[in-house]
C-alpha cells in the first residue's frame, strides 16, 4: 500500500474545489478521482 497526503493552500484551494465539483458529479470521492486522472495519463 502507498499513501499520498496533499495539502491545498491559498490559491491552490480553487483547484481542489474544481476537482471536488467534478468528483461529486461522478459520484466519487476526490482521492479516487485524482487516482483516475493519474491512471489515465500516458506514461
């Protein structure tokens, strides 16, 4: 198992808020949505 903790500060909070809106629209939590974004990127 691996774990990543992200902290959103100041102006970065807007990025979290945008991710949260999209994740909510898909019915998933933000961490799962971030994992999906990372997994879908070409390596």
